[in-house]
C-alpha cells in the first residue's frame, strides 16, 4: 500500500475542482492502482477487477465478492471498499445519487460503450458525463521517489537478464527459442514477469519495429533485435539491443554505428522544459543528414511506469514538455525493408538540470563491434 495515496488523491481532487466535476469514475487499471493501491489487473475491458471512484470528499473501490477481500487488504486506509451490484454501473449510479453528483468525469478511452450507455441511462437527466481524456493518466507522469526506486530495479533486472540471454543465444536457433531464453533469464533474475511480449527479430524481420518471434533461424552476420523488459512491483523496464554473430556486412556496421551514435547523443538532449517533439526532431535531423531519415519510422521514445507506454511521449506529434521525474525511453532505429534494421534503446529520468541514464546494459554486437559505453 503506497504511503503517497493521500497526496495522489489530493491531486486527483484538484483536477476535479479545476474542471468543475463532482467525481470521477476510474476504469483505467493503472490509474486505479495508482490512486487506490489495489494491484489486480483487469481480465479485459468488459471484465474489470474493480471500479474506482474519486470525489471531493471520498474515494471508493467497488469490487465483486471474489475480489473484495483482496481489495480491502491492499487498498489505502482512505479508500472505502464496497461490493458492487451487477452490473457495476448500478453501484456507481447509486453512489452518484447518494452524493448528489451532477458532473461526473469518465475515462472514455477505456470505458466500454455499453457501460457508458448504462451509466447515461441510469443517471438520467440533469447529470453530465464529461470525458477526462488523459487527465488522470497525466497524474502518473512525474514519478515519486518510491516509483523511481521500482523503475531502477526493473531496469537493472532487465539489464542483467539481457546479459544472461545474450551469452546463451546462438546462431542456428529459431527466434522463438531465443525469446524463450530471454524469458528464462527474466525469471532467473527475479522479474515479476515480462513488461510485454519479448521481441526477437532477425534478418529481414528486424525491419519491423514490432515483431512476433517465429520459426526463422538466426543466421550469422545479420542483425538480431532483442526488445525486452522486466517488471518490479508493477513498474516496467524496457530495453532494446541489436546483436549479431560472426562477421557483419558493411551495411550493418554503418547503420549500427549511426544508431548507436544517435542514441548516445540523445541522452544529452533530454532536459526539463524541452518538448518531446524537440528531442525527437534532433535525432530525426541526424538521420536526415545521413540520408536515412525516411527509415526512422516511429517516435523516439515514450514514458514508462505502471504501463509500458504512458506519458510523456517523445515523437513528432508530442505536445508534452519534459519535467523532473519524467521517465522516458530513447530508442532510435533504422529499418530497411527486405534487409533488416537496428534499434538501440535506453531509459532516462529527467532531472532538475538534464537527464540521468538509467540503462546500463552494454551496447555490444556479439562477435562484432564492441561498444564500451552503455
């Protein structure tokens, strides 16, 4: 149970006051955990583990009889745990009527349409449902000291697992075998699980930024992208390295060095007050000048925390302004269809004066270029 729950609820209530809302319905699982302390994950959008409610004067967790004892054990002291009616929307309607709420915020990005209609119908005329957008998500963007400690642990475990996996993966293995080795190493180092489905993409498959490992056999001299992450206390690590075996071709050497140089240069670009779009553009300008700008097909980075992708973002469309406590990936990549690609990813935390690199896995192409800095 986090000792910061009260301050988190206070910030949520300040957001409600700014928007003239009486309450907010919390259906995003990460936001529910952040505001209440309840760690259960949803089985799906139509099967939530619980529903959170925050008002100016109270906070509630509504859960099934199955989850209620668990919720009561984990929830902070200032959270009232109640059994929900079926459907859960009836319980929210009852609370709203009890509280006389007329302006209620909802997380429209994760609220099923059927549940929205049920709320709208049950609440009746005179009650407005207001879309919150990313208002609750944004509360999680600046990490508290306890969160940073868990993120450091997750990233350290990720580094350690990568080192173990890189020593075991061999040419001649299928991508799925290599991915299973990564999972074994994550378990060995004590990770709570995978941040996301591990990516192992070899040869032409490395031209796809996201790829499901398949039966393709890893050959010598070709790029092998490994994207992986450990979990610690609900917080996610994220790491990408590109390795190869044997003698790389000239294109791989050239692209690898460009991407490695771009990633290292980007570490100095992150700073408070700078926009996510600006740090992305600086890397994009480097690749443009080298003739490879068209092959950098995704944003430079994203926030990490209770979710693997969260605020702030660092990409061409980002409107986020970096601030101390933001934790962001920097993952430049170049992808050549039909040949392959290279991506190298570290994670930084924004400080008062710049950024601290939190990733220390070596940037090493096995059997190839040796980079001394991580």
